[in-house]
C-alpha cells in the first residue's frame, strides 16, 4: 500500500496563547510554538500501522516553505519513509481550494492507493481532503476514526457521527480520507529520533516539477481571504447570575444556546 | 586399631572411603567451577559498567554492609538471625576446609591451628554450628508457621517460594548436624578407646550428640563417623553446586556485589558507560530492551538477590497496589537468566523484556523514591535499571499518551504545563509581594552572588507559587543578594531524566548550565528537592547548591532568623521527609531543627520517617500519569500523619505539597488536616525587624488564566 | 444576487433544527430574497419532511432516490450537482454530514467554499463577508468570499437564531427526475451505537463536568441526564475518578485528558490548577458551585452559586422542555 499523508505545520493550540499583534491585523506570531497539526499526526500513525500490516510506504507531503520541513522530519522520525516539500513563491496566499489543487497535481504524479489528511487544521477549514477527493474523483470520507484493510482494493471505515456513534462504510481504493484524532495512539517521537533524521534530504517540488498552472493557485486565484483577526468579547472573572433559580436557569440556557451548547 | 595419642591425629576410620571422598571432591569442585563459569557467560555479553575505581571506598562498603551487616537489623528478628548465621558461617569457614581435606589426607592439621589455638578454634566452631543449626530451625518455623507477609508471592508472580526456602534452610541444618555428628562420633570413639578426647564445647550440638552416642558400640561409632563424614561432604558439595541455582547464590556473590556497589548517590547511570554525551548519537539503541542490554553489575544484582522482600515491603508503589514489586523485577530477571543461559546448550531466544518479562505499567509505576535501594542489605540497585528500561521504551516510541503532552511541552516551552516561558517569573509579580520583596532577574543587567533556582512546579502552579514567594522573602530577610533566571530558566529536567528521556534532559541541562554560568552566580539555592538533586548530582561543574532548609537551619544558628511562637498551641505538626531531600541526599535534621526552633511548636514523628519516609507519589512525571492503583500514595501518607496524632503536615517539596494537599481532599480530611511548606512556615513565623509592618504571610494567589483570556 | 439554497438534513421524518438556522443565515446574506430548501431521501419520511418544510421555506425541492435513503455524501453531491443551478449559494449545516458533503460539492460546482461560519455581515458586489473562528475559538476573523461563481457555505449549528416570522405555505417541487441513476465509491454498511464506555471526551464540544460537589455516586446520574438533554458528554475532575464513580477516561486534567470544548459546565468543581490545565482553547465556562469563593469563578465566564443537587435537575427539565421532551419530576 502506498499511502500519502498531507500534513501541515501549525501553531500548537495547546502550547500557545493566541493574542493579537499590536497592529491588530494578525495574531502575535513571535513567540509561537509550531508543531505538526494534531489530526495529521494521527493520520501518519494510522498510515504507519496500516503498512506495518499490509506492507508498503508512507510518504508525508506539505505545502509551504523551508520552515515547514521540520514537520516532515518529525513524521519521518516517527517512521514515515519519505518526506516531500511542495514550495514555490507562486503558491503563497492560496486558499483551501488552491492547496487542494496543488496537492492534486502531486498525487497524480505518484501512484498512491490511499491519501490521508487530518480532519481540520487550526483555521477550522476542514476542506482540503474533501476538495482533493472531488478533484481527483476519488471517493471520500471525513471524520474517519477506524480503518480496516479488506481484500479487493477496499477499506472498511468508521466515521464519527453525532452522539458518539460510528457510521460504518465500505470505500473503494484509491480514496481520500480525513482522519479524526483519537483513531489510534500515536507513538512518541523523542528528541533523539528527530536528531537522527536531521540531515536526511527532502525533495522540493515547485511549479515546474508539478507542471501546474500558476494562475490556478496563489493569492490571485484565491476566492476566500481572511481580512483580519479580532478578539471575541472577553469577560473578567465570571458574570455571576442573580435572581431566582428559575430566572437563573432561563438566562443560563439562553447563554449556553448562543454558544452552541445545546443540540 | 592402634591407639591414637594426639587428638588432632585423624583415625584411620575414613581410610576406606578415601577414593570415594576424593571423587566427590573432584566432582564437586569441577561441578561448581563449571556452574560458576556458565553463570558468568551472560555477564560477559552484558554492557560495560565502570566499577573498578576507588578501591578503598569499595572495600569500606564491603566491611560496613558485609562484615558488619549494617542494614540487616532494620528488620529486627530476621536481621539478628542473619547476623548470627553470617557470623557462624565466617567462623566455620576454616573448619569446613579442614573437614573436607581430612577425608583424603588423614593426618592433616590446619596450619596455625595446632595446639592451643586449635582448641580455642574448635570451641568456637562447636558453638557456631550450634547457633547456625538453631537459627535454621527458627528460620524454618518462621517460614512455615509465622509466614512474614513480605515473603508472600502474589499470584501474578507465580508460586510461593516457601518450599525452596525451607529446603535450603533444612540442608544447612543437615550440614551443621553432619559436622556435629562427625565431631561427636570421633570424640565418643576417642573416649571409648581411652584416647585423649577432643574437648567439645559444653552444651553445643556436638557435645549433646556425643552424650547420645556415648553408649554406642565402637563399630557403630565407626559407621556413624564415616556416614556423618560422607553426609557432610555430599551436603556441602550439593549446597555449593545448588546455590547458584537460586537465592542462595548470594552466599558467593554478595561480597562482590557489595564491592561493586554504586558509590554516588542521587544520580542515574549514563546511557552507555564510556560513551560521552557528544558521541551518544552513535549509539544504536538506547536503554534496556533485551536482557543483554543490562550491565554486568545489574546481572550480578539479579544473582545476588536473597529474595528477602524488604524492598517490596517498603515500595510505595507496591503498597498502593500498582503493578510494581521491586523484588520480582529482580527475581524474574534472575529466573530469565537461568532459563535462557542453561548449563548445557546454547543461550536461547532473546525476547524483548517489556511485554514478556515486565509489563509497561510495572516499569512506569516507579516514582524513583529509592526506598528499595535504601532497604536492600545486598545493595541491589533498582532505579538505574528502571530508568534504563524506560529509556528503551522511549527509544521505541512506547510512551503513554498522557505523558506525550508534558514531554512535548517541556521540549517546546521548557515546562511540563505548556505555559509561556515569559510567564515563568510571574509568581514574583504578585502586586503586594512585588512591593515588599522585589526579586531581580539575573539577565546580564542585574547580578547577584546567589541564584534562586525556582524550577517549573513552583513557577507555574498557582498554589505552589506561594512557596516561591516565601523562599524569596526568607532570602531577602537574611540579607542574601539573590536573583532568579526568570524566563531563561527551563525545567531542571530531573523528572525527564528519570522518566527515560535522556536526550531531552541533556537539552534542558545544557540550556540551564549556560544560563547559570552566564548569571555569574557563585551559589545556588532552591526550595525544590528535585531541582536540588538534579543540580547537585545530574549537572556537572556548577557552583555549590543548597536546599532552603539548609539555609534556614544555618541562619538560625547565625541568629539572622528568629522565630515567633506558634499561633495555635494545640496544633500538632509532623514533618514528611521528601524523598529527594531525605533519602537521596540524607538531609533529615536541618528541617527538623528548623521546626524545633519554633517556640511552642509540638512535633511528632510518623512511624515511617527519615530514610523510611513514604513517598507522596510525586516523582517521575507522576503528576501526568498514573498507573492503575488501589489508593493514592498521598492518601496513605496523610493517614499516617493522622495516625501519628498530627493535624499539620510540614514538607519541603512542591511536588509533595501538590500530592499531600490533593490527598487531604480525597481522603475527606479537609478541616482535620492541613499542609504547609517549610519555607512558608518559616516565612510566617519569622520575626521581622520593624514591629509595625508585620505581614502575616497573606499571600495573593495568582490565578493562571485559561489560555486566551 | 445568486439564488440561495439550504440543504436540509433529516432523521426519522423530522428535519434537523439547522433547517430554521440556515433560513436565518440565508436572510443575512440576502435580506430580500428567500432561500430554497433542498432535501434528499426516499419514501414517506422524505415526504413528511418536505411537507413540514413548506411551513418555513417558500420553495422546497425534493430529490427522491432509493439510493439516497441513507444519506451518503457522495451520492447526495452527485444529485445536487445535477439539480442546482450554476452560481448558486448553498448553505449546509457544519456537522458530520456537512463536513463530508460541502467541500467536494464546492469543487464540483466550481464554487467558493467557506466553512463553520458563525456570523454573516452581508454581501456586496458578489463578495460575501462572514465571521469565522480560528485556533479553537481563541480568535475570530472576518473573511471575504468571492461568490461570483457561487459558494458553498457551512454554518455553525446554533450560531443563527431561527427567524421570528417565517413565510408559510411554500411550494414543493419534485426534482427527482433530473437525477437519474447514482453510484458511489463508498457504500454505507451500518451504524454502531456508542456505549457509555466508548465516550471520548476530547471529541465533544460540549461537556458537563462534575467534581466532588456531586457528593455521591448516586447523584452522577442526574449529571448524565443533563448531559443527555444537552447532547453533551459527561466528564469529571480527578476526585470523581478516585472515588470510582466514573471511569478514568472521563477525567479532565493534567493527569487525565486535555479537552477543547466550546462549552464547559463545571459542576461542583473547585477549579484546582491541575484540573484547569486540562481545559484548552478558551471555551465558554459555566461554573455552578455552592462556594462563592471557589477558584473556578475566577476563570469561568458565567457563575452560579447554588446547590448543585437541586440546580441540575431543574436545568435538565428546562432544556428538555425546550426540546419538547416531557419533563421528569424532580425529587
């Protein structure tokens, strides 16, 4: 099984406090700690477990720049066989669709049985996997939390649906799956492992290697653009709800519903 | 039969058996040599271990723990029994040689022991044999009737060892009996023939046997004599060859094990002896994954274990029902060695230890408290082995999920909580505190002679930050010119190292050493015993390190610190020795002296205190991972405090404080028991200069906001 | 202004709550137009849903096809592509089905895609301005979306309040014939229902969390009922696990799990550092505690000082009322 995992380097949400920069047009990036997007890490672990049983190779690819190589190395320290960086000035400013377009040309250069992405990244887009599949005309499933390899170029997959239930389906290969966290327990990658792959060469693919039309990607082609960041309303300490119990409950229910807390 | 004049001249009663005895000698000695050689095979394949330095110190250990049996009396009955047995054996060594040789060389006299010396020696050996025999009987009765709990074998570890133990004890008793019978028969024979009788010590075993034999016929005596000799020789050689197959191998290996015992305290072995840090990336595999990855000394440990169970009896993980029982770490490894390195045939398949011999949880259960090592009379080492096994698991990526986050946070943020580096010194910025006790950061602009190394728990945990503030106030009060590293400080890495992540530890260590050197500090003080231990033993080439309890104790002597009387005279205090201050660094008295210097403070001692202190459960990244257990260590400890009659627990470690305060809640003892840190108590009771500004230690607790606010 | 469609999910003959929310969202995009509901499915259940939707949408398009009896995103997509006019704006609820359907749909329709929208500011010159969140809700962002070739927009559930006045008496148009035969590379097999032991609290966006304030094992059930009524999962702090009232997999904290919910109800939890350190991503925290000085009130957004054991059942009843589930008698 040749498996491709599309990964991304993101600011680590659990080790960072996200604040706005002084200009107010972006988040403060100076002291951010970056790491591989958590669902992508689960995807790589899943891929490694699949090839451990079924044989094959795991390739990890990312679209970005020099800084993003570090996550490729980390996944290779974990056991991925190949790491590929897709980088070109022409790609910067791409929206989700642009990224999917870029990845599509890369997938078509290889011969992958299975393409994995993480469910979503820090921007909560949850889009690249589905878009990539549609562009390739591969079947797709999102929120995958279990994979079983079947005979005859098929997989049995479980998807996470409401209420903690699992939707079980059969899907043909080649396909694209977006992987949800918790599908497995990723192995630990220590500093030692990362140092060991520090000098492994990582090929870079640009516009010419991919044979892609630069007009289809990049900032100019992007249809979705973030205008700015702003902070939601902050509260100082708790707003204590006063009144009779009934009044308190009414107010509470209203507040919780507004935050999406009632299904 | 000719009459024999000299008692030391042997009778020709053994003459007929000479060839037989010689044969048994040969078989016994070659057998033993072969067995020992086969037992050495795995040690030759093991990793190196540098134990050949400082011979004088090593001999000192042999004398203290071997000859003087220093640790044995910690368990009174068994300890005293063993001292007698050991003393008896020492006395009997020469006699044993004599008896063995006599069968083939009838006129043999031990050089130096003819005449008066010989007589005295014989009296000694008569009593020795008696004492040993009695001890065997008592020991057997203990095993069969009283069954001390620590000998029990939990089901998951296999069958009870009682039968084997009793068998060996019985054999030694038989040996003593045979020896005594031998002397008795000869003396009886001499008496019957009107020869000079070798005097037997009154009321000794041979003496009593002689009176039983007094009326036997000479030919019967001759048979008894011959038979006793044969029995003695056979039993002796059987024991000699059987011992290397079980726990009694310690008879041969113990003195070596003591000689090669670890000399340094508080630190962990390097990944590979002889490989410096810079060359570690050439090492293919870290840690212990298969049996051969252990060092030869660790294998010698496995051989030397006497299965006494004292380690497990004191192990807190074992006490709370975790899968770990140190005794079985050793005996399982020993059994593995015996099974896979057989007497005949090649060594068999080398499986990974984790998953086959040991379970993961078994190895993660250890808090590295050191109670096992403190207790073991043979100085068997445990912490190094467990850390090595952990190194192996980490090398294979086998880390429990809940621990990957703090490890990653330590890598990226230098603290296990994942909090921002720049907030590391926020504890010193609490409004009220900052005004009365500004703490400077040694960042190149500020300088000070003393560095207060705070470490992560005290820096970030909002309850423990008050320990930081109290410590700063104390240093300020005694006029110490001190500062902190602030954001430049990273976690000391003490737990990281004992967790097995050596590479991450080295990164943290190197960073901190650079920061400490850059600060120009000539002295380091810390209130965290884990940091104290790391800076003192794991780090090299640093200025001297002290724990705050040592500072307070010495400033009490100098008079710079004076205490006010306690507020509530009804409170009963007890001191809980933190493992890394007490056991690992043997600082027991300074904290106690501090408490005793507070007027009106009533202090009691828990039954497990000082080097028998019971771990709170905080070591080895335990705050982020708990194996399955029946009860929490902290809860057991808090109950011990209540049993001792105390309602205030004083400790000198933020890890302990976290666990003990938590445990008070879990045990439902809120309101009945409180905990306070030694630094906090000192700061509270310190007599300040000006009577007006008496800050009663009301410390503002700074809440660490949830990210994003 | 492009035509706006709202794809409606349904189950057991009942339309999902998001149907009303999508209508409200559509109103924000185009204040004057009215969106068309699009529903796929099969049989009597589909008909029931379509008829009900006529009460809140002026036009309802029905796509009935036997292969759509169980909602398969690939098949639904293929059917929508055949039926929806080019350049349309399609609204879908951002939940497990929408996540499956929407991105691929946007590619096949050559439309722009923007997801998990929780605010819409309006549209101008074929540019739609929306509000999203990033970094697990820690920051919000204004996003501009070029909808000149259409757009597929997924909408955060609960973010848009249903409209007060809805145009009743909508027309039903059957588009089933336009669809034809449908095949997909993915085939539904079955649904496995979760047992309580299978709950992964790290995956839930709403958590009802209990601490020692719950006092007894028997009271845990009342917290579970609240969680069920809210569609939330039950989690806890360490003492509850130590007391063995809940499994360790439910523990939030430094030695338990790290959770990133949107809403966190801390019931009878004091707010110790080791517990709080397991809550990331700046959720909306409601604290209910008898002790007004509990540290949790420092970090919560909303605080209620009350007896947990009396408060919870009343809260549960209120929520059930809202969902038209008969209230249980409080003891």
